[in-house]
C-alpha cells in the first residue's frame, strides 16, 4: 500500500499511518487511532460504521477484500470516462488517461480512503438518512482535541470515481450482516447466547455463559460478534499461559500493536485506553484460562481482577464464555489464596447456565445448513452419529471435516449418502474406538501403579526356613539360669537367678 502524497500536519498523521512501523505491524487499521476518531462522532451509527471497517481490516483479506467486494457489489456507482473504468477490478488502483494517452491519478485508492475515513478527524460525513448535519459540531470537537487544525482543513468524505461512497458503505454493512445471519443456523442454545450478549451490549455490564464443550457455543458467539462488528470484539483465550499472552490476544482483536517486542504493560495500557473510548463489548471465549490452571494456586487471579477494575468499573461491557471449569477454578482461588470472589460475582449481571445438549431437531437443522441440498438419508446418518457419539454439534463438524478432505473442496452441498457413510464408518468411528480403548488402557495402567508391587523372590527363598543354630547366650556364659515361663527378674534378689 503506497503512502499518501498529501502532507499532513504532525498531530494528525498517526505516525504517518501508511508507512509507520505500528501500522505495518498491525496489517490493519490502528484501534488507537480509530478510537480517537470515533470519540468526536456524535451519532452511534457513524461510530459503528468506522469500527465495522476497522474490524474488517483485521480479518482475513483485510481492506483489499473489502475494496474488491464494494466494486463488485456497486458496479453502477463507478464513474467512467470514455475508454477506461475509474477502478481496476480489484478496487485497489485507478487512473484515467488524457488525450495524449498519459495516465492521470485521481485521488486515493479505495483502501486509502477507508483508512482515512477511520482515523482522520478532518474528514466529515453525514448519515444517508440524517436530516440535520452535525459536521460543524464534530469539527469543533476535532479542533478542540487538535489545536493545530482550522475550519479550512476539513473536507467531505467522497471519491470522484465512486458515487455516494458513504451510502455504499452503509449498504455494504447491512448486506454483510444479513448474509452472516442467513448463513448461521441458530439453535436453542444459540438463541440463549444471543439473548445474553444482547443484554451485555445494551447494559454495558458483565455476563457469564457457562456450557459444555461441543454444543456450538463458540460458533454462536462468533456469529453474534460478526453481526455486531461495529460494537463488539471476539477474543479466544484458548491455551493462554500468561498475562502477556492474554493481552496479546486482546490487542490483536482490537487492532493494537502486539508483536513479541511489546510488553504486557505496554499492551495493557493501550487496550484500556481503546476500550474506554470505544465502549466495545469485549467477548472472551475459553474464559477459564483467566485463572491459573494448576491444581495449586499461590497468587490472586490477576486477569479477573483486571477485568473487574479496569474494564467493568469503567463502563465497558464484557462477556465471559466458558465451561464448568470456570467455577472450579474460581472455588480453588477462593479456598487456596483467600480471593474475595464476591467482588467478581456482584459485577456479573447474568450468570447463565446453558442447556447440557442440543435437541435432535437442532442437530438436524445445523446438519442441513452445513450439508445443503443433501439427501435426507445422509442427514439422518449425521444426526445418528452425533447422538451415538454423544459429542453433539462437534460430531457434525467432524463429519464435515472428513467429507471436505475426501472431496478436496469446501462446498458440501449435495453430499451423497455414500460419502457421509464412508466418513463415519471408515474414519470417525474407528478413531473414536481407538481413543476409547486408549483411555481405558491408560486408566487400567494408572490403577495398577497405585497397588503395592508384588515381590518376586529367588527360588532359594521359597524353601522351608531352617532353625538357626543355637548359640550359647551371654547370660548362660555368666552362669545365669534361663527364666521359667512367667518368671520375672528382680534386681533385689539376684541370688535366685544363680545356678547352684
């Protein structure tokens, strides 16, 4: 991505964002810069739009994918001049040609424009349905934060080659969310999750979702966060081993520099600043990893205390998604290090226990959504395997993985009964059997290791024991007669013990 040719005032450059090390490290739009930009926007819809774009910049494909999809979605909005389209198909570069055949560069690329829209306070835009223009109020706020600015520095957010780019972005956001909703099959458990997350977003409070693994919990949370990309960020804490690792995962999700040169303290300060300004809902999956996972704790759970004080106390919403391990870790911390769990518990507005399993109808609906236009017999086999293995929706995902590997493609529509049968009986069930047999063997070995070992003695030790040769006692050598049965020596009458 080329750096903009326009010279920008120092305070607004965000370290010359297009060429700064921080921007290169992110491969996306800076969350720090976006939070400063969003702080001056008065309408929530405007803030949601730029956080939506910033979230997409951090996803796979980044802004190149967004630019390409905008061009494909709104081809009629692209300006044309004689022979040449204003945009190449990728949406990345554009030029027109003069009468001499020399290219004339026309302003920014779509990528550059999207970055500018998210971080540059000198650009103003109105909502397509907004009757009152509040640009003057927003520009006054920007000048207050950046005294180097003047009213002459502000300009409208538009592109000469893309008609109504702001309206197109709002429409793009709407269609993106509609597609995400349509492609996700919501189960009873998923509905409970979405309802709880809606509450957390509206109340700016903390909620906890407790459910067993393999029930589609994580996928439901991811889908909800995808629908609310302008208001929430999803973070997986799976397998974190330290505070630094946890902050690095959160930093990546909100667009903060998180390379291995960044310390936990650096990332923590920036995370707190961005979340306080943006009020993005922080959704933490595998939240039991916020605790030390050893059976013996020697210190307070720092990350839980950080969420209490630096996040929830500052009006930032938080959702903890976890398994029953969370309450085990919480009890261990309370018992072993006398951690005051009540401070945490009173901040959790809703502690939701999710159903232990999906219904058969829900499993079938999910299978039908994954294996679109597949025969009913194929779906019945998938549901049967999910119920038999007792792994719920994770079993459906395993069948999908095997079929994808078998077919060599991601499209699972019109998968045949034979393909599903082979995936289950040739691969999954033998794998399940091997696993269960291995677990049972390990348990048996474990039980034996606790038994007292049986001694194996040499052959000569098994022979009848022989009486040791009788040896003259020390008492006999001294002339002391042996005691009769029941007789006791008495020091006061030693003559009784002397042999005549």
